C-alpha cells in the first residue's frame, strides 16, 4: 500500500505570497490532519479533515486554511506568508477521525519564506 | 492549559547502553501515543497505550503507562545506531474534548558507535 504523499517536497516563497500544499492519504484513510513542525515549537496541530469537513482546528490565524476533496486528498493554503511561517508542514492520514487512531505521516513539505 | 513535558530534551549514549525518555502530563490521559522521527524524516507511529499501568514491548523497546495515567516512559535496551532519532509522545487535548493531539517537544537520541 502506498504511503502518504505530500507535494512539493520543498518550496521557497517570499513574504506576502501565498502557497498551496497537497496531500494524498493512504488509500482507505478518510481523515487527514495537518501539522506545522519547527525546532522551537515542535509539532503544532493545524486542522483535521474528515469526509470533506473540517472537524478540528488548532490555534493558527485565518491565513492558514485547508480543504479536503471527495477522494480524501487534501490541500493546505497559507496566504500572505510571513517569515515565521518557515517550517516543515506535515500531513498525516488515519482510518478514523479524532485521537484514537495512529497517524501515518507523509515526508512533509519544507517551506522557506524569505 | 494542558501541558505535556518530555524529559530529557537530549540524550547521548554509547552503543549498547540503555535509554529512557519520559512523558509527563498535567492532566489524566485517556491514551498516549509514541512516535519516532529519524533525522530528516517524518514521525512514525510506534505504539498506543490505553490502560492504567500498561506495559508493552516491541523487541528492545518497552513502553509503560503510569498507574495514574498521567505519565509514560519509553525504554530502549542496548541501544543501536538505528535507534537514533527524536522520540515524541502525543496525548489527547482534554480541553478540546480529546479531539486533537498535543505533542511533547521530543527527546533527541544520539548513539555513538
């Protein structure tokens, strides 16, 4: 079974631009979560989607948004990029929503904002 | 708010030595998950503990959930260079009705061959 696929692997953007990241979950997984990982803050939860609906949201500003499609693929968008948005963005899929199922992570997208 | 503390932050051992990392919560937990992230890689699920006092083993790894379900430990016996990485614990967010995970900052393990 193919794992979680994230594209692109690396991105370099300038302040003020916007970016869209993509995630394809493991086949059969309907829950997709997004995390931001930085050395100082660790893994921070952004949001979770299940059946095309956002089920949970972390404490990030509205510049961070996402969506999920009927095939469970998900996208994350960050608008008006700031230097502090530089991070590794990880997508994780699981069989069920919530905190009871193990998360399967993709390789992440490394975003650098200059 | 709810806090999850992992100690130590870093651990440097000689190959063959044992290693233990601890995860402590300020609140009682319904479950706890452990993940390992290799340098340059992504977190990989290791195990989930649910029951008070539960002990689970995976080869040289031993996971324990405290009796009060507020702490957990991961012990590696006779470390190998393949054990290098950062070990994270993740717990349900009690304040958010347990609908998302809160992650510890991790323990980074370095192993000298």
